[in-house]
């Protein structure tokens, strides 16, 4: 092989060698990026697990939540019907009631039905009590 042929062979391979080196560098960069992504994902997963453990520990140490989970009534959130909050009459009159086996009518319609005898006063009162309870209120004494 003459010097000419060797030089020709080397110059032909220079672009190929450069391309291969760039490909290797690109692959190495991609590998590093993948490692960084996996490390970030593992770090995030570890943080989430730590948060979950802390929340569970907090819940375990919270006697009020434990009592609620077991169905024990605590002094936590108080609902209006627990203390018997009675709404003003205007609010009572906004209540939808169910009469005659589940037909929904307005308070006024149910009152009219009771006045003309389509339902009894007791049925009207029960419908109002149930309608108010569904909205979180206790009924006025006149309906009980």
C-alpha cells in the first residue's frame, strides 16, 4: 500500500470517525440525562413516601380523627342539626318537601295541599321536618 492510498483511506474515514464520536457523545449525554431523570424521580418518590408516612403518623396521633373513624361522636365540627339550629321562617318556606310517596313540591304547594285536604297536617309537618333535615336544619317546634 502506498502512502497515497493510506492517506486516502484516512481522509475517507475522518468524517465517519467524527460522526461516530458525535454519536457517542450524544449517547453519553442521553445516558446522563436519563440518570438525572431517574434520580429526580426516585427523589420525588421518596419525598411522597415521607409525606405519606408523616400524614399517617399525624392521623394515628390525632385522637379526634381516630374517634371519628371508630364512629365516636367528638366535639369537632358541629352541624346545625346537632345543636338544633332552627332557620328563620323565610328559610323554612324555601324548603322543597316530598309528599304523596316522594313527589317534590314547594313548601307553599304542600301547605295548600294540606289546607284542601289532599294530605293531612301530620303528613305536611313530617314533609317539612324531613325537607329541613336534608338541608341541615332542625324544624321549628310547630312542625314536630
